[in-house]
């Protein structure tokens, strides 16, 4: 088991200043509670609203178990070596009911095994999609058989979103969170 390793680069995109964050987030900005990922997205200015709309959709997707979503997030962070995504979502995953056993399984260096079959399938789909850019017929058929057409589309979109987000986090080198800033949140937006 290997968790993503910390950034080793010397250069990072700075978080927006509090004034810059306030300008985009308005009254929703609280430096003690607003997560660094939200601030960095706010720093993209006119792209913030659309991006946060997708974040809300991902975290409120009907028919997708929040624990399944969290397994996808953790596995995406592992596969793409996204230390921010991993660190923040360990706490968010625990807040959503995952166990340390689930988190350790998501950090597995090989295929995820030994946990609920739905979680294993979601992690296999994440591994395939992020590793090869597509799904094998067997994995896609298993998703369709288990979740149906609409939820399978949502699961694939969630995997794709966390690929994009992990790349954004790694590219900007978003600073790690403190667990007190995450607190009891179940999503990055609260």
C-alpha cells in the first residue's frame, strides 16, 4: 500500500489572496473554512461558476452511493498520485462512512480487492479509465449490469471529473489542508 507522495517541485501556483477569493466567492468565502481547492478554482475567475456547478452535480448525483463516489476519488488520487486529493478525501471519506479498511484498499499498489464488490468494480473502472483512457468490455458490461445505463454514465463522468480535478490540483500544486478545516464536511463545498 502506497499513498500518493507529496509534491516535490519548488514552483507552485499561489492560492488567490483573500481579496481575490472574496471577489469570486462573495459571502461564501471564509478563510478558516473554505478549502484550498475551492480557493484555487475561484482563482480561475470566470470559470469558477461552471466548475463548481459540476462539483455540486458530482456530489449530488442521484443513484450514486456517496461511499462509492469516495472510493472513486481515493482511487483516482492514488492512480494519478494526487497528494492533495488523497489527503483531503481521507477525512471526507471517513465523514461519508468509509472505513480505514476501505481507504487502505484504495491505496493498494495492485488491483483493489477484499472489500465490497461494488467498490472493487468502481476501483477497477477507475484504474482502467485513468490508466488506458477507456474501459474493457468486461468492466463496462459489469457496470451496466450492476448500475444500469444512467448510473453507469454518471460513474464514468465522476471518474473523468476526478481525473481532471487531480490534474488541476497537481498542476497548480494546491497546498494541503488541515483536518480542522475539513472538520465534519462530507463534500468540499460543505
